[in-house]
C-alpha cells in the first residue's frame, strides 16, 4: 500500500483484536467504511476473522489476519495478557513482514500495540479509540489477581498516553478516562459518538420470523452472552411482568434473548446455559426464545416485530443497540447509567430505570397497556438518531481527525 494513495486520501490501517460481532466491532467496521467512502485507502488487521461470524459489510473491506495461532487465554485465564501479546504481534507483523505502509494507524480496545507502531522507521501517527479502560472491566477478587493486573494496568495507561490522538465514545467514558488514568490528566479526549450504519438497515431483507414467534407483545434483548451484560435482569423482569398481567395478556408476551455467541469463548458457552437454567427456575421458559449469533436479516425482523427492546447492562460505555432500536422505531427500556443516559430520552424514546426487575417490569407493563407508546416513542427515537447520531456527523468528525494527523 503506497502512502497516501487510493482516491487521493490518506491510507489508514485499523488494528483490532478479534473481528467478531459486537459494539466495538460494529464501530471499527463503520469507521473503516466511512473513511473508505471519503477516499481513504483502508485496511483492517486483526488476530482473528471469520467472515461467517462477522458483520456482512466486512466482505467489502480489505481484512487481513496475523497471530491467530496465539492463544486467547491460558486455560481460561490471562485473557488481558494474551490480548496484549496478540495485538503487539499483529503490530510487529505489519511493520516487519507485511510490506504494508500507512499514513495513520487506528487502534481500539488494546493499546499495547501503540509502542510497537511507534518503532516504525518513519514516525506514523496513531489514533486510539477508547471504548472504556480495560482495567475497569475485570474483577480483582484475589491477591494473585491484583498482583497480575498491576503491570497490565500500568501498561494500559502508559501505552494509551503514547497515542497522538485519543477519542472516546461518550461523555461518560471521557469522565471515567480522566478518573482512571491519573498520569494522563493533561489529556482531554474528544467525544466521537458511534454512529449507526443506516444503510445496513435499509438494504437488508428481513427474515420471516412471524411464524416462529407469533406473539402480540414481543420484547427483545440483544447483547453478547456475557455476565457483565446482566441479561438475567431481562428474565427476572419478564417473571415480574407475569404478576402484573392477566392470563390472556401474559399468553401474548414473549421475550427473545438474541446474543453474540462464540463457542471458543468459555463465558459465552457457560452463561448461555446459566440463563436457560434461570428461565426454567423462574417458570418463564415457555415465554423465552434464546437466539445465538443471529444474522442481520433476523435482527431486522426482530426489531420490526418487537414492541420494545430491553437493554440491561449497567455503566455501559455507550451501547449501539439502543441506537439500532430507536432507528427501527422501537422504544428502549435501559439502565439509567452510562451511555444510555446520552442516547435515550426518558419518557420520550424509552424508559431509563434502576437495574431492578420491578422497575423494568413496570416500564414493560406501560408498553403492553398503551399500544400508542410504541408508535410515539418509536417516531421520537428515529428522529433522535437522525439528529444526533447520523453516520454523516461521525464520518466528518473522524475524517477531520485523520486529516489533522496527516498534516
């Protein structure tokens, strides 16, 4: 790749740990597509890519792999260390063996690759997109875990500070960044809200799920099968809702738990089984369908047929699902913390609740009782996405960062 070639724009090389299905991956793909549309020459490099378990748009991008043979964990442990090693290897491979050259490197999630990229013979600029400090995404229940995390936490902070430009996904994440990385107090990261790739919603032909779940009140939860996503809250809220409705209404209620699922990830496998057991324990399993690694066609169909989306994570850094739901004219019931405070308007495009089954079920009951809410909140949600989170605004802001870095 010759520097600055393509359609006259800079050449941009993205580095991402694992190009699967998730909010971070959605953002990387959308950013790559946006810059490509603006005339940049774009490549994505990753340690793992499976075209069958990734967003369909990646097939229109140049995606390269390196270091997939390196382990994701050591017997289920040390995932952060392995991620850092994998990303450092990808960066080394790009510099020493790939023959690729770029004007700007864009990396996210794992900052360990940044010092490697700075080793390039001619200094290239690095933009780091911070979804959330990694050190806050793990529990430290034992002394051994705290000792293990000390050098990793230092490494994350030190290498993040080596980026030429740092952007975050929300004002919430910006405040957490300042509180967490004390040595970087002189840095004020810019907020670059993730956008919604609207074209994917307009061009995909929905799958036919009406025969599968022919219910009047279809609730939808979309999130990876991870414990931190608090998916149990959706099941517990459904159980509480049963006590609020008469038998006829309850018979028309159904919940779809659609989740990103990778059989290579032990937590995905374990948590999926945990949730199925919980649904049985709560006696709501006849009213729940678990869907693993759904297609874009199925997702559009689910949004089209749902009266509401349940978004259960607490302190979510941003959360792309509420944007998708609002664009598809679906009200959202979300936890009143983190990114949803910036994306959802309470009582206008959905409801913001404490992470309690009683509060979630109360909001669900309102949606069931008042059929007009779906229509009015749905229209308000669509308007909010178009106004605040359009791909045009995202593309322009990102392109300006790239241009500034290449000047």
